[in-house]
C-alpha cells in the first residue's frame, strides 16, 4: 500500500462483532479469560488494548517499520528509550534540541550517571571524537526545534552502525509523510504524536517505531512495566487524525512555503529558518531525505529586544500564542520564554535560540489571512 492508503487502512479492519468501519474505542481496563492464562490476546489495558494495537500497527506501517508502540506523551516515549541505558553510559545528541528533551537528559538522567554530549550534527564527522567505549546511543532531532536544522540521517546511521550504537531519530517536525528515518538506517523513530499525527491539538501522545524484534521486546517491557501508555480514547483520536495526515501536510507545506517567501526579504527579519531555503546550508540534505520542507518556520526580528519580541508575539490575531505545534490552526511560540526556557541562556544563544526568535507552526487556514496577520503583528515593532 502507498502512504495515503496506509494512513486510512493500515492496522484497521471492520469490527468483527458489529461490522463498525471505524475502530471502536475499547474502553476497558481488563479482559475475560476462559481459564487462568488463556485469553484472547489481551489481559490488562496498561500493556495492550485493541484500539491501541490498531494505532500501533498503523504507525509502524506509516514508517515502514515492523513494530510500533504508542505512549501517553512524546516525553514518555523518549523516557523509554533512555531507560535502555545504564549508569556510566554516554549519549551523543544535538546542540539544537527541544527544551523538554534537554531538561530530561540534563536534569533527570544525568543524575543517574549517564553523560550527554551536545554536538553540532551539521557535519556528521563531528560525532566521531565523542565516541568511546561508554557510548551507547545517538539521539538525533531533525528537523531540529526551533531553528529547523536538517541533519543527514543516512550519514549518521553509518557512523552509528560502524560503532554499534543505538540510533534514534526524533522526526516530530517532519511526520511520517515527509521523512522515514528507518529507511535511512535509524534503529528507532520517535514522534510526539500530539503534533502532526494527531493534527488537531486535542490529544497528548508519543510513539516509537522500529524493525528489530529484540529492541521491540526490550522497549515493550519498559512500556508495560512503567505504564506510560495511552488510553483508548486518545488512540482513537490519533487514528482519526492520521486519516487526513497526507492532506494536512500538503496544506501545511504549501502555506509555509508562501510564508517563507513573504518573510525572505522583509526589512524587519534578520534570520529566517526554513529547510526549503536554497541558501540554507542544510537545503541539499533536506531535499534528499524529505519529500517537502514542512509546516514549521522560525525567524529573528532585526534589532528587537526581548520585550519587543514578546510584544510582537502577543500581537498576532490568527496565529495563537501557545505551546506545541502541528495542529490545523496556526500557532506562534517564543522559545526563550516557552518551549526552551529550561535550557541555560548561554546554551540557547550558542544554538541560535536568541531572545528575538519566534517560531511559527503554520496551519491550514486561508493563506491570505495568515499573511495579513503576519504583516500586522510585525507592524507593532518600530525599528
């Protein structure tokens, strides 16, 4: 099956009891057993649930993987991968990273004797000096949050395999429609399914997809033992969202391309971050490994102070000032005070996450309305 067909049909069949076309919400915590240990494949919904199984099989199909696991949040999924580590292990990750991941790595797992190296992945060879006998994982976020750097998954995968390192890609900003890391050599792909997979800002969920059976069993043990698993209602919502993923992503990409063109030579814009810019150092990599350039764009306002930038962020009328991304509605985010506030300023500045940076999640509204809103919001800033 091709992508659009998988999004609608993969992992899903009419309900055998009623013939319902849509996967039912199996709102149950436990399941009947004919005799002790003899069940219909389900025992307790922390571990497995038929609605969740349908979603996990669909997620696996979208990423061309064999196994999928749905979690109660993207951070729950990230946490499960980190629980594969032991004290003394080391992880190589990016220096342009979602603030929640940075917080988990430095304020939780570092306390358990796990060391994280934050590296510039622009040149994959930058990874090599940090590899030693304690290195166990590479965690790569591409496109990165919030400066939308695109890193060469295939090149990093070759290094990971040469050194027998587990390689995970956080592909949240791309969605499975734009990028499939398993095809490029990753061991695990992680999604915050809250974002484009759900697509309607009404559910919190995470996902891991992989091909290796042992890795799946190890992660399933963590998943079941620690309990960061989603309920059937949330699984139903993400399944429903996935059915329009291809249509939504096309609209997101088209609108963002137009927004990028409008901002490219705007006199108040200092830097524009979008993978589709030909001048962007990552453009060729993005063109090679992505089907389009996505629905996210970031920019810095020329000469603006923190207070002036916050005033612009608050001036939008259609772009809602809020956390998160990937919904049908447009959002504006000020990373320094919102998603990346937990990262020390010196580290933020080094990665380009400056006080005058704004991040847009471009929705699927009429593009003319979005352009007018951008114009009026930027108009409040007097250079």
